[in-house]
């Protein structure tokens, strides 16, 4: 299948409540991928997001990419207040970025981000932020390809280690 064939067979859309069970499975894929980067995560089962609430929120856009009716990628943008000392009052925060392992490297992350950037622009949000583990090099590279740059490094010291 050529790249053009693939892109004509996918569809980007807003998630709906009926998608929540599949979205929760995607969330577990994210947690599994991130677990090697964070030894402080609790044992499974854990959850990062209230996906159902995000799907229903007017201040969030949960996007999915479907291939032949199957969700193969997810992401969200959420309107959040900025720090009081920053120029803009609000920004879009990205999360829930997941591409099924069988479909990585096909540009889906970029398509998701473009969709989420458009959502943020349509709400007058001038900036987009996200968090990524500092040693998650593949994710950092993917975000840098879309124009993200490091901003603040959050540091941690575990006193029990």
C-alpha cells in the first residue's frame, strides 16, 4: 500500500462517547509505553485521564484517526489557564498522544497535531504545550518535527531511593 493509498483510507474526527471503551484501551497503550520512563507509576491498573469527561468537555477536543472504522491513533487538546505571569491567559495542552504500534512512522502524529492545532486556533489559544519524559527520545523527536521546542525542565529527586 502506498502512502497516498493509506492517507485516503484514514479519517480524522472528534471522538464521541461510544469511543470511550476503545480510548481507554489506547490509554493503556500509552501507560505501557511510558512505564519504562517512570519507576514511580503505581502498578496496573492505572489511568491518566478521565477520557469520558474530556470527550464531553467544551474545553477539550479528543481526536481520533480511524482506518476502516478502527481507531488507530488518539490525541487531545485541552484549554488550560496559563501561569499568571505569562502573556496569554490560556493555552492548549496536548495529551493522550497515541499511535497504534502497527501504524507508527506513517505521519499520523503530525495529522493529529495539525487537527488539534486547528482546534486551538479556532478557540483563540495562542500557544500549545505538552509534557514528555526527558528520556523518551522517540516522542521528543516526533514533537520537534511538528515545531515544539524544550521550554522548562521539571526536575525530581526521590528521597526514598
